[in-house]
C-alpha cells in the first residue's frame, strides 16, 4: 500500500474510498464519508464532517465544528469559519425522505464565510465574496461582495486580499477604488457588479 502524503489524526474516521490531496491535514474527531473529494493543502479543524457527494478544492480552510453536507462544492482557497452551517434540503421534514431533492450549493474561489453564518442550500457564493459572522445567506452572493445580516445583504465590497474597499454598497454612477493593502484596482458599475481593473495576486 502506498504511503499517504496527507495527515489524519488518529481520532478521525475516514471511510474509504476517498480522495485526499497532498499535504492536507485532518485534525481531531473528523468524519469523511466514502466518495468525498478533498484537494491539496487543505485543513480540516476539529469535528468537521464531509459528506459523500462533496468536492473540496485546494488550500481550503475549514474551521472547527463545520459540516459539509452532500451537494456542497467548495472551490480553491475557500475559508469556512468556526461553526458556520451549510444545508442541502430547503423544506426538511423528519417523516419525509428528500435525499433526491438535495440542492447544489457552490462556493467559488477565495470566498470567506464568517463564524456562525448559515448558508441556505441552492445558492452560489461568488469568488472572493465575504460573508459576515452570523449572517443568513438565502440568495446568491456577487463576487467580491461583503454581505451581513439576517437575511444577508450587500454592505460593501472586498479586495481579493481580504481588505474592505472604499466603495458604497451601490451607486448610481461608476466608481473606482484601489486597495490600500495590495494596490489592486476595481470598478463598481451602476449594475451593482464589481469589475476587476487590475488585480495583484500574491
């Protein structure tokens, strides 16, 4: 048997067969179901659950007490804060089986989800968006958007490096902003979308 090139703490349970990438670390009391796909250089904190129909990209950080249920897909560089919640059934009832009705949830590259936030199934979180702690997300989130509240709404915009941009949540004219941290440049359009002018990636 080939030597594993990832780390699993002895207290965790891995139901083979699974795909786990190089240099990934799975810490205490985790459970990864058979069929799950986990990329390289990921970190799963204490008490993380990963369902069978889950795909996790590279360099994903999942903090303590997070469950990644079936039909949730995380792209590269996603951050899931402590005790945030995913779902996969929109109208659960204990006495009705709805496994055939699971709704897909997509978290695009570089998105960050704050502690105790809830992501209702069937939505897409755009790349590099930022979900505030305790938010309840029940609709799609635009790329680079900063959302917070119950239900979550756009409060502003974030650079890919995680610094808030000096832009309003919405504007009746085009507005530009430059990140004070990395120098990336963005344009907020009247349509409410943020366009990248020049993005300086590390």
